[in-house]
C-alpha cells in the first residue's frame, strides 16, 4: 500500500506488516471469497454424477464406432425430412452434432446449468457472503451432490437433447448443440426390441426438429432467456422461507403419491410470483416437444418402415413403472411427459384445421405462442389466430 501522508494505516502495513487481527480478518475474507464464488460446487457435482452413473450396455469397440457413425449420418439425413414436413426455413449445420456417452452428457449439462444459473448465482453469492465460512463452504458442496445425483439418474434416461443455450461461434450465430447419447439409444432399442436403424433415425428426427425450431425462429432463444431471468428475479432466497416451502412440498408430494396424484417437489417450491412465468415456459416447451413428436411420426413408413411399431412401444415405456415412476413423479418428469402429450395434441388439432402453414403462425412472435389454456384447448388459439374459422 502506498504511504499517504497523514494516513498511519499505510505506514503500518508497509513498514511493519499487518497485525494478527488484520491477518485473521483478511484470511477470513479470502476464504469466504473462495467459498462463495458459486452456489453449486461444480467439481463435486461432476464427481458425484460420474461416480453414480450406471455403465452403458455391453458392445464391442467396432460396434460402438459403427453406432456413432450411423447416428452422425442420421442426424444429417434428418434435416431434409424435418424441413419437408415443417416447411420451416433454417440454415444447415447451425449447431454441432455430438454423439456422447453418459459421462460426457453429464459434463455438457453441467456446462449448460452453469450458464443458465449465472444470474441466480450472483444473487445467491451476495446472500452467502453474509453467512459463516462453514455455511458458505458446505452449501455449494451439498447442492453439488444433489445436482450430481440428479444428473446421474437422468444420464441413463435421455436419448438425445438439443441445447439451445450453447453459444454460437459468434454473436450473430444461432448457437445451440445437438447431443445424441449413444449408450442410451442402444439400450432402449434393445429393451423395446425394435429395428435399430429405424429407431436411431426416429430419435434424430426429434432432436433435429428442435435445432430447426431455434434456427428458424431467431427470437425464441432470447425469449426463453427472458423468461428464465424473470424466474430468477423473483427467486426466494430467504433460507427460512425456502425451508418452509420445501417441508410443505414434501408433505404434499407424500399425500399426492398416496392418492395417485401427479405432484412434484419442483412444482411446489415455486413462489406465487414465479408460477405465472413457469406456466408460460411450460406452454412453450409443450409446443416445442409436441411439435417435434408430431414431426418424428410424420415421416411415414416409406422413410421409417416400423415407425408405428416404434411409437406404440415407446409410448408404453414413457409411462414408467414401480420405483422409477415414483422418482420421475418426485422430480417432475411426469410433467415432462405431459408436455409431449399435450403439445402433440395441440399441434395435431391445429394441423387438422389449418394445416402446417397455419400451425407455423405460432412462430411469428412471442404474442402468437399458445398460452397454457390454449395448449390444453387448441380451439382457443385457433379462434385467436385464425379469425376466418369463426367468421360468419
């Protein structure tokens, strides 16, 4: 520190060094700063997830290489089919295609979580700096274990995923990346006893549809980011209130399970301020997932000869059973399944009335997206967006 005339603190630190009290205070500040750089210890999350992840199916090295090559080829081939069915204009190759194993899927999603949670992280860190060093150290580690355990569970369930929030090569690029989880695709095709080539192309059609959605609708990514920011802004950070919400959520989940009701902890820990925004996001995700489901089933047997057989078997599998069904319900994954079903029902109902060109009006602007009520009752959206149907 520069020795400023009249400032004895500068002389003390420069000439004599800090006092023991100064050292203790500085040490605590530095330790707290190191502990409070993130609300999640991402290293703990990664280590937990990779330690708990289940091994993939047995397959030879040559067989694995063949699966990877085939998935890459099908991802490229799917683009033409998606364009033909959706009539959406999107540039080719706007997102890299990554064929990954379970640990690499976990790493990719940890990267995505970290990016999405940046605004909330800043709020939480400000609150954590008021905590004791022990609490500031343990909190992120505990959260890291929880995030890791969740991702380890999901890592054996996900067949493919389009990550729209992955940054592009530059600010003008659409961004995103398409992940295909090879071990899970092989495992499920064996479990369902379906034709491997047909199943792999079918999965690629779904994920490629998501890439086209975001590439053809440039405002969609920023719209979802804005909704996430609103949820973060209204996040409740008071530990007492959060604990109370969690206790009430657990009680209601237990009651819901005993009465066979669909209730999840994720749904119940939302604050009232968040719920309206979450409902909007759910409606958009229902549209995106349902639209992709309709596209993957629309290619017909001339492209995928066993498409109807695959859909029938896959629908039964989505329902889950036993302990797995309980876990899915607790985590809100049953709600994810409802998104596919409700969104697909919406898209099919609109297609029946106004065709694909009429359905594509949903992509015009955020105002033309279906509301939660319209997702469950497509006639409401049709009346709002296609006045000609009700005229006269």
